C-alpha cells in the first residue's frame, strides 16, 4: 500500500466510540473523503466479518460520488477487493460494503444489515429516513455499531441541526470541519474560490467556507416541484400543461469543478422540467464526450446541446464525436429571469440540481442590499440548465419569449 495522507477528521473517526457520528462543515473539508478512508482502511482492511452500508438519497448520485470515491481510493492504495458494479458491492475477505440509494422504497425496506452505516449528503434525507436507518444498525458485532452522517450546514432550521447538533445526547459525537482541515488535498484555485466568498456573500461564506449553520435568503428559484418520473402533464397556475416531443441539453464544462449535463423536457414550448444526466469532476473533454455517449441514447445526440464558454476546441471535439452542440448564450441576468418564470421543477433523481437550486441565491453587498447577479459558487448545474433553456428560447425558438 502506498503512503496514505490523512486529515484531522480521519483521526477523529478512528477515535470516536459513539453510536451516531455527525461530520459537518464547509465545502472541501474532507468530510466524505475521510469517512471513505476510514471505512476502507480501518474497517474493510482490518475488521472481521463487518458489514458496511453506504446510502444517499438516490442510487445514481451515490454511484457517482461515494462508490466512485471508494473505487478510486482502493486503486490508489493498491488494495485488492472484489467489486460488483451492478450490485454496487465491495468485498474483501469476510468484510463487505453495500451501496444503496433511498429512491427505491422496496429496497429501502429490505436493508437489514449493518455494523456501520454512512449517510452521505445527509441533509438530502428526511428525519424519518434517518430513524429507519438507525433501526437497521443492529448487526451483532464485537465492537460498537456506528453511523456516520456527512453534510454541509445549509440551514439552521434543518432537522439535523435541531435533532442532532443542538442536543447534548451522550450517544452522539460531532466533528466540525473546514477546508483548512484538508488544504493539502485541495487545489489552490478551489481554496481561492472558498476564501473569495467573503467578498461575494456573507451567508455563503459562513456556510461553505466557515462551515457554520446558516439560513440562506434571496433564493432565486423558489416556485418548483420534484417529480418521480417525467410526467406527461403538469398543472401550472391551475391549468394543465402537456409535455411535447422536444428536449434540449445544457452543458457546463468543469474539471476541478463538476462538469454538468442537464436535459430539459419542454411543455407547450413555454415551460421546462430539468433532469440531471451527469455531474462529475475530473473530466477532460474526451471523457465528457464518452460520458455523454454512455449516459444518453444515440438518438439524443442529434438533439440541441448548448455549452458554456468554449475551451479551445472543446465544442468542436464533441461535435466531431457526433454531438449536435454549439456555444450557448451566456447572459446571466436575462437567462435567470427566463428560467425563473419557465422552470417547472426537477426529477427527484437530480440530487445535485436540487441541492444547487435550494441554495442558488442573489448576492448581497456588505450593507445587505440585494444585487441582480447570483453568488458564483456551486452553480454548475444551474448554469447548464440556463444554457439549455435560454439559448433554445432565444436562438432557436424565439417565439417562446413573446408568449
């Protein structure tokens, strides 16, 4: 095994003996990374007959985050395991890790094992989900069964703060982390973005840089719903609106930040419902092309795709790969105003879009005055959505703007 660098959070996880362990704080604080390291190095490699359950709100988001993180770390450390990508399981000797989304009610009921449970992005789940999972933390063991919750402190009104962080429960341990706990793992550009939030928006700075519980105000997108599947009809202002045979795509480039591809389903040519196709870091242009080809049917490649500011040759490379793509209109203010009045909502599997939308807010200056532009942080899905919707309406179907 190669030399492993660890953080204060990792060492805290090694020491805690509590049943419930909340790891919360700012962006880039090594919360998820450290829990993954702890599970792989201290439980999978050193435990005996241990069962670990890793959960997130949806299977798709879990596979792109926790599963991929664990697979990457195992490869980096040279640890031999048996991995089943279909079932999302990792086994080593008598130890096993199972990854499960909570978007399948029947599968959620069937989850019956666990010496350890890790709930990633715990603010996505309900208090009832938490209670149900806690009841499944009951497998016989020679050590304390434990649950780990990782999250950003997005709202001081969230049940996690009210029921876990604010209560002096002797069975619960709490670890607060910020980007400073993992600075050796972070690129300087990302650190600069976090520190720069101090000049962007005080509330964002408190939540994502300092990792403090906050209440985000002046949220841009508020009038939307979530849907299990793409409905054939929705009701807007008391009127039924039918889905039409029209889709567009928006793409936001990223490498250190996530690259995001969003599919927009149109209703009566005037409204759209957004669906997350992928949202992932460390993707170069050839990998983005491959990801599009893997996640969408070939019949979809001819649909209109609109991408943000073009990296040299990136749009052309996707076009040569068979994707009908062009540069998006990137006007922020007008694009947001269009989407604000036309957005119906998101599919429930679009967890990153939903997370962004719930915290996508307008800037406030130091005097508390609300500005037109949004805070430029954690907005990759929102940008991709805007590219796909506004460019389509402005350049392809301009009659939408007049209706």
